[in-house]
C-alpha cells in the first residue's frame, strides 16, 4: 500500500479553492478525468456516488466514486472519496481546507492506494515511490494554480 499526507498553505480564500472541488470544476484540478457524472444522492452529501471516466494514455477506465465524508463550513471544508480502479487498486483520498486568514488557506491532501488483488498488490510493490510523490506534488500545485486563475476570473 502507498500512503501520503502533504500540506501546503495557499494564498487564496477558502471558498475560491473549495469551488475547484465541485463537480462542475473537478476536471480543472484532475485533467485526466474525462467524465464525472452524479448517479446517486446529491453532490455535497455523504453516500453520493459519481460515475467517473479517467484517461491514462490511450486507455479509459470507468469506475464509481463514493463520497465517504463531506464537511462544508466557514473555517473548514473536507471531502473524502473512495473508488476501485482497474479492478486492482482501491484509492482513498481526502481533501481538507482550513481557513487561516481571509486569503490564506491550509490545503491538506492525503490518501492511500491499496492493491485489492494479486496483480494490484504486486504492481504496488514495484511502484516508484518518487513517482507517486511527484504526482501528489503536481496535484497540489495544480490546485494552487487553478485557485489563482479562479481568483483572477472572479475579480475582473
């Protein structure tokens, strides 16, 4: 199993950043997601399910994403999701935002990737730890970049 927990302070309003995690904006921070469709409950509800299609090179994977936790208040926002991709990996992700100041937010990104069968477990044993760390850092940087674009778009 691969696990991570990283945090970064982003110099933008918590609401601006949280908006990026909404269904309508998810492709901005996760560009390999080609489709993201609500299929059960409502977006901000524990138990909500989405059908998501992800592109890795020429291959498309479609799977169901379930919201396990959802918190949305003025000072703290959190979303935890889980899905199985490729019938081999169970991915559990948590995105937490904490308001530090009016335009300063702590972004915490944590998760795990666990093999659910022999193939998945074997692949993770040989996975490149540095590669996973790079993917995590790139995601966090993309969230910050998209927050800057969102801030620019809403202030004009």
